[in-house]
């Protein structure tokens, strides 16, 4: 691998265009706390009930989530963390060294905007909790809503988005501390919600209570749950976005920290959150298709502690997501400071959060978001693990001085366009698409690189 330029980070910098030095590396607690906080989060209050609305059974959730989350943890540990601790670069700078400046700018735009929409969903979820004490003044959205339900809703979202952006702008260290402090308490609130709902339902038999509502066709089954659990964070692990996080890790074994988020948040918290809507459907006659906003359900279950948890849970997910989006925007304009780029990302996130469409269609959105972003991670995997073995130049753009690597563009665009065709025309669920697009991108990158880059002269 070619040597990296030595650049002194600016005040408040995060080593965005150089390897993280030894003195800045962090211990395991920073990662266990951050992953537990980020993935025991606001989205969990949406995803659990959406599984119920889509007709998942107890078997699908208990065993499908067990397998899917294991696959996600293994991907973080043996792909993302391995590359991150060897190169210690952000996703955006690593990609620039392979694709060239011009192409990575396009990718950074898509990456930053999609991260902002994901963080915006956290603003939406948190706002449903803030609206509960002001019932009648703040109208809250249902699963089918797309537009802001009122002026009061907009004001709540603006305030929450500003607070979340402030934390993200402080840098990774501050983001990690927030997650570390908040995660244990949030997890206990999720568990409390589940226990209270089972008590109200009068049984502890999950197989009896988590069943598709009568006369409602199941839109997701066992393998759908497996794939959703594995690929809902596809952009982070297969797509290598978390190179930006694990570059601070002392060793690749810290990749196991992702298990804290997967099994506390994406397993126990999802199931507990699902029980909230199960209760409202069975005992209060709620329509599972229209759903119920997280705030009222959690308020009914555990009161003020639940409302505070919904707000903080959205916060701890939005913080690192806005941080990643800021790095993406800074990758588009390297002269822009990280703080300024993060403020731009936070503004876009807040505006997206005002519109409930993303949060209320979260199962579809995260599948599409992974399908669009994660294939480029295959290019980094090929460059790191396979380039020399198959006779390709590693870090092609650095070695040749090119600003545009056409092999990457075609390898990325063709599988994504094919996947979107199957999604739109044939109705394939979005969470089945990330893996085939990722594999196709890696294979096509090898093929196109062989065609265009038979020789790669080093830059003088």
C-alpha cells in the first residue's frame, strides 16, 4: 500500500485525511457503549411495531433476528473492523484513494443525504414523545402519513434536530460518551415496556401473542426477518461506513462491540417494541396497518421514563449518523471544516425529520438505503484483500493520479439499477437486495478493472 501523506489535523479535527495516530486510539468501552447506544435507539420503537404491522410471527422474530444479527456482527468483525484497523482512514478518504476525487464526490453526496434522512427518522420518532404531554396541541403522525401534521410538530422537530446536531458537531469522542452513558438506562426501559405489555396481555407466551392479525396477509417471514436484521445496517458494515468509527479502535477484535447493539437493540428491544403494538391491536382495537406513534404507546406502558427514553433513544442514534453524514459532506469539500460539514448535515437531517414519511416506512427505506450505498464497500474489500492476488493495482487513483475510475462507477451503478428494477417492477422486498448488489459490485469491479487497468503506472 502506498504511503499516506502526513497532514496535521486542524483544531477540533478528526484526522479526516490521514491515518488516525496511535495517541488518538480508543479503548473497547468507547465502542461497546456507542454501539449499544446507537442501536438501542429511536428506530427500535418504529421497527418492532412495523414487524407486527407486516405480519411477522413470534418464530420469525425470535429465530430470524437471532441469525440475522449474528451475520451482521460477523460482518462488522471480520470485514469492517479488519480493514479499519489496518488502514485507519475514513470511508470517504479510503474510497477517494481508489476511485479518484471526482467519483467519490458523487458517492459522498448520496451517502451524506441518505444518512441525513436516516437521522431525520430519529428526529421524527423523538418528536412523537415530546408531543404526548401536549396532546391536542401537537398532532402526531400515523404509519400512513407523509407530510408534517402541523406547525407545532414542525417546531418540536426543529428543536430536537438542533440539539442532536450540537452533540454530533462535538466529534466522535463526545458522541461515544453520550452513547456510553445513555445505553444501559435505555435498554432497561425497553425491557420494562415488554414486561408491562406481557402483564397487560396476561401471558408470557410470545408464540401465542405475536401472530399476524386476523385477515392480514404476512408481508415478511423468517428469511425476510433474517435479511432485514443483517442488512438494515448494510451501509455501515458491508458498505464500510463504519471504517470512520473503527479507525479509532486499537485492534480489530473491537468489532465484536457491534454485538451490544445487535442483541440489546436489534433483538431484545425490537421484540419488546413489537409487544407495544401487539397490545394496542389486541386490547385497544388499533388498526395494525395505520399503527400507533411510539410516544403514546410508551407513555401508556411506563409513563415519563418511557417518553424520556424515546427522546434520548432517537438522540443517541442521530448523533453518530449526523457525524457520519458530516464526514461525507466534508469529503465533497475537503476545505470545509468537519464542524461546518456536520452543521450542514444536521440541518438537512432536521428538515427531513419534519416529514414523517421516512420513519413511517422505515423497513423499506433502510433496505433501499443499504442497496444504494453498500455495494461500493465491495470495492474497498476487493482493494484491501484481493487486489494483489488477482493482479489489480491497490489504491488505483493514488497510484495513477486519476480523478475518475470508470471501473468503480460501472461496478456500482449497474447492480444498483438492476436491484431498483426488481424492487419497483417485480415487488422484491428491499431488504433482500443489498447482498446480491454487493457481490455483483465486487465481481464487476474485478472484471472492469482487468479491462481498463491492465497496467497502473505509479505516480512520480
